């Protein structure tokens, strides 16, 4: 299902979705197709975001585009004292 269709079916709410198709543009993953799994209550969104399994994500339908920014930086070095 296209993101725009999902936004119309589930207006202004967090959703747990399965990512079906995407493409990359530079440091961005542009999500083309998703399968909605279930709505998430606002107060549970953060907890559910960190519990999401690989290939799924919690995202809010107020976003016109479904974009995930990719971090390609090497691991940060931590200064030990």
C-alpha cells in the first residue's frame, strides 16, 4: 500500500508498519510501500518504536513522505577518563 493511501485510512496517528519496498537517495531511505500492522496510541509510540522488529517501524501519518535518514558515520569514539 502506498504511504498516501495509508495516511488517508489512518489520519493523524502513529502506526506500526511493515516496510515492503523502498529506494535510497543519498543518505535517505524513501519508503514506497508499506503494510499497516496496527495503530499505536500516542503515549505508547516511543516504547513501541524501540520494540519494533527488523523491517517494521512506528511512523506518524502526519508526515507527507515516509523518509528514514541513514547514518553512515563510523562508531563514535568515546573519551575515557
